[in-house]
């Protein structure tokens, strides 16, 4: 039985209930994070909570919880759900008013919800056992504040579904200038001639925790050239390697894009080097 957290209480997930007037349900008015935990060891916890705080400030949602309070909740969710390989979903919505009205209500208590779900073991850097990915591409049709990790994910869902219906694992997105933004649920890196490139942070993409950790780890612990710059889709389509990154995928090697092989259609050597370094140093933060 999965144990969840709802408004200061731990309870079986199936017993967790919110009002149908909760603004998270009516408007997608909330912020969320997913923190991976491997046998009780949280990965990137402070970075996730820093991003949640920034997101809450970005939509003017006042909560005021410390990282220490969130840490105790995460630790208890891990303990009560077996301390295996878990993703911890944490969500704050603006709460429930007595009527549906677009403007932010006053004197409404936020709804805080969390639950744990099983994830796979920490990804391997071995070419023979690593999970690979295929992707579709599409023009990015989402809203223009993608740097906020809002619960209003319909745009992301529609893009992800497009890839899914094509038999792919993700959809890589580009803007109206055919510049790479991100994927429906991941950040994106390309490799060409041993140079690693990823789009710079702006309102078009989420500041992914794994993205940021990977950049810092590679800058500190490798001689690889890594660049944050505008990346055109012609470069993506002609890359030697493509990676998608997220908290649960870590660094996912893409071997097929729009039905065509990436590079030689195999996992690349730069990915192996990057994943090994990420595995070694990811808990340093």
C-alpha cells in the first residue's frame, strides 16, 4: 500500500482527497517537483526545492516552508514506502475557494500533496545494458513561461502524446526559428565532434536539475567542451549523439530521431564518459 502526504498528514494514497474546487484541479494553479531517491538517498534535493521556491514566487503562491520541513516529509515518504528506488512527487496548489473565479483568492490555504512511486535503478553507463531512446520532433506550441514548473502540463502532454503515437519515447521541440528548446519532459543535449551543446536557459525551457548538475560535473571533472548556446535543428539532425536528461532518466542516449539513426545508430562514447562522471559525482550536490 502506497503512503502519501496531504496537508500535514500521512495516509494511504487511495484515501487522499482534495476538493473539486481546488485551483490545482480547476486551473492547473500550482507548482510541482519530482525528486529521485535511491534507497533513501535523495538526489539533487536542495536544487529541486530551490526551483520549487522560485516557481512558487513566479506565480505569487505563498507557502513559506523551509527546506528542512520538506526534507523531513521526503524522508518519511521514503521510509513509509520501503526506501527502494523511488520518485517523490511534491505538489503545491493555491488551494480551494468557495467559488470558481480566475483571480487569485485571498485567505485560502495552499494544498500540499506528495506521494512516492517506483523508478528503476540508477542508470548504467554500460553500453550493453543502458536504456536507449527514440524521439520525434515538433514545433513547440506550449505557453511562453516554460521555465516555471507548473502543474498546467497539457501542452507538454500533447507533445509527448505525439511522440508516443509515433512509437517514440519523447518529442524534441523547436521554436518558430527552428531553434532547439527542450523535449516534452526532458532537456536536450547534442554532441558533434566531441563538443557538447545545449540551449541556454530562458523562458522557453525548464532549468532541469539533471541538466544543471551534468553541466557542472562535466566542467569540473572532465576535459570535454560543453557549451550553452542557441542550437539549430539542422545541428540536431546531424549530431553525432543526442541526449535527453531528466531526474529519472539521468542522461538518456537517443539513437533514433524521426525514424532515422542518430550518428551510427549506437550509443556514443561521449555519453559513456558523461554518464560515468554523473554517476560518480551526482551526490556531491
